[in-house]
C-alpha cells in the first residue's frame, strides 16, 4: 500500500494509546486462540515462582526475563505468520505455506531450547543445593 492510500485507510490513525490498545487486543486474541501461548505462559508463571522461591540474583532474573520474552515474542510472531499464511492460502495445501509455517515454528523451537538451557543453568545449582547439600 503506498503512503497516500495508507493515510486514506480508515483504520489508520496516529494516536499512541489507540495503537497501544490494538497491541493489547492482539495479545488478548492470541491468548484466547493459541494453546501453545497459554502453555508457554503457564511455564513462565512456574519459572517466576521458582525464581522467587530460590531468590535468584539480579543477573539471573535478567537472563530468565530475556528467555521468557524471547519465547513469547517468537510464539506471537509465529501466530501472526500462521494467520497471514491462512489468509492467503485458506484451507488449500501449499508447499510455500508449509515452508513458512515450519520455519516460523523453528524459530519458536530455537527460543524454547535457549530458554531450557538458561533455566537449567540457573536452577540446577539451586536444586542441587537443596537436595544434596
Ligand atoms: N496450507 C498448508 N499447506 C501445507 N501444509 C500446511 C498448511 N498449513 C499447515 N501446514 C502444515 O501443517 C502443520 C500444522 O499447521 P498448523 O497451522 O496447525 O500449525 P502448528 O505448527 O500446529 O502450530 P499451532 O499449534 O501454533 O497452530 C504446519 O507446520 C505445516 O507443516
């Protein structure tokens, strides 16, 4: 869409709070429709609880925060890509649609593996201390 048409589009506006509300609406929709996002959010709640119980350091909080944000952001982008692909191809089977969806899922997988490594690196020493010392 060129700049002139973009300005003319009736849903286009430039108020920060309206854009903010749209972003919140997007999060609400993703929460309602995406089982994986709800699963990752539940994991996030568990990680935060464990971090509070073990009183992790500020640096460890930052690593956990980075991992959590990375997974949730990848999950949201994956969801957006899935929706755009479905918008374009509908229910038709399509090689490029499959490629796009699988690559987007790959991003979520990498973020999740990174988070797992961060979580184990931080929590294993605390668990070791609790059970073996
Ligand atoms: N239009 C399509 N054409 C060909 N293959 C598709 C198409 N849509 C989906 N697929 C394949 O089916 C898999 C499952 O698709 P789906 O849209 O259910 O996403 P998903 O990976 O299960 O993610 P989520 O659980 O977040 O919805 C995709 O990873 C892709 O390999």
